[in-house]
């Protein structure tokens, strides 16, 4: 793709100016360039070289590389500023209930010499050489805010780097310790990997509630008898203990039963089947006093993290060629921040009546691209240069 970025669209520049105090003047320019490049790269690559080539006014690539590989700025401070910005654009939050979604995502890598890279399992790619990021997403009404990002490495990779090994469950528990509640009830949502004693105990210690998926081969005790979970669900079906539940306009057949699970204690098992798909989902929760409909409604919020991953990967999550794990983590944080800024921008576009309804993140990316191309057209139109010089100006070969 030829270089077409001649400046930062005004609305986005206002948002980026919020971070000026976090950087020196040269660092701030690199920050703006990297953030805008990640947003408008589209289906192209989102590494430093590709992002740099999107700009008419080229910058020494080594300078942009050092901005990430040798940061003399604080990534935690920048992330906090991004959270505060989006929260200020969101307005009042639901004071009754909030959600924190724990999940991990795999970013494929090709060099075994990359720090902290190891073989991880992906539901779409199988077992691949990759970086594995444990993330948390804060959800409250229409807000979905990335609020945690940690890089997992196996014991051998941690030993090679001389850092303490932490399991993915332990990284998730650290995120629970770091969370500052904004609502009366916090419900943590996760997949079956994190449904274990450690996460449940940490939730109990903080006064949080939790709902996790659970595998059908887990052993449970119900009404004094021992069952494999799949056997118990078959028994409930034969006894006609599934009932129709309508949640958010969708029809489900669901059943709830109290059980005892070693290391988890007394919990509720909820089996829900969406009417149109017949896919059975097994949930385990400490919300033993909640209704069946309420538990399913809470659990459905977990799809928000899949939407986040989809948008974040379209912005270049995992698309880097750094060997150092610290640089990879900073790149991942910057992509997550770009997502947060786009969310804040689309809310401003609606508030200023620039758009009639709240656009999606993808539509907001297209808005930024169009404004960047508009600035490019003005730059070319106003350039008092021969055609050959203008073509040379935008050539990235």
C-alpha cells in the first residue's frame, strides 16, 4: 500500500492529546504515528515497518522501533489514561452489576528464538508455536474495556529468561487482585480452563461472584450420588427437568441443579441449549440463589470478549517481529489502547451528531481512514511540486 497518511484527523488528534503528558515531544510523535498506523492499516500488516510506510513523511524506522523496544515511558501510565478517557466518554455505569471476563488468546509466531514463545493450543489453529496472552475485559452495560493483559510462558521459557513462572490460572488470579470494583456486584466469567479451586477461592476472598464453563467429564455429587457430569445431564433430560427460558429475546431450554464438586464445594450446574442450534453449554457458578434465567443472562455476556479479540486482531494484535517479550507486550498494549481510543471516538462522533447512531469499531476505523485520505488529498492538492515529485513523495517502494 502506498503512503497516504499526511496528518492526524482532528477528532482523533483531540483524543491523542490527552496522552501528551505521558511522553516527551519525540516520544509523543512516535506514539501518535504508531496508534494512527495501527488503526488505518486495514488488512495490511501492522508491524513497525508496515505502519511507518503508511506515512508520506517517513521517519527513521529505528526511532519507531526504539519507541517500543527501549521505552523510556511508562506503559502502565498510558493504559490508565486510556481507561480514564473511555470511562469519561461512557457516562454513568450500572451500579448494580459489572462483569469481568477472563480469557486467553494465541498469537502465532514462527521463530522458536522469540522470548516466551512456546507451543500453545488454539481452538482454531490447533497446537502452534505462539505467544499466549491472558486478558481481562471489563463489561458494564454498553462498555467493554480491556483492563488486563499478561503474557504467559511455560516453565522452560521462564527459566531461560530468569523470571518467575506463573500459570495462566495464577495470572488470572492476579487480575482479580488488581480489579477495583465500580458496581455492587462483580461477576467473573471464564471458560473451563479457569474453572478451578484457585479462581473460585480468589473470588470468594474478594466477595466476587463467578460463572465458568465446565467440562462434561467432571465428577459431581448430586443428592448423595456420584455422577459424571454428562450422566447427570442425561438424567435431568430424561426426568423432564429442562424448561423454556427467554433471555434477550432468544429461546433456550435450560436446567439448574445444585451439586457438590471436590475443590469447588457446593455450586450450581446450569445446562442451557439454544433452541436454534441445539448446542449444549454447561456452566458452573457460585450464584446458587439466582434464578435460571438470571444466570443464563449473566453468562451470555462472555461473548463480548470474542468480539474484542476479533476487533483487536483486525488492529494488529500479535502482528510484530520483536524478539524481546517486553516489546511484544508493549505492542499488544498499544493495539489494545487503539481499540479503546476507537471506542471513545465513536462515542464522541455520536455525541457531536457527526453520525446518527453509534457505529461499530470497524465503521469507526473506516471513518478514520476516510479522514486521513481527505488530509492526503489536500496535501497533494496544495503541494506546489511537479507531478513526478508528488509521485515520489507517496511512493513506498
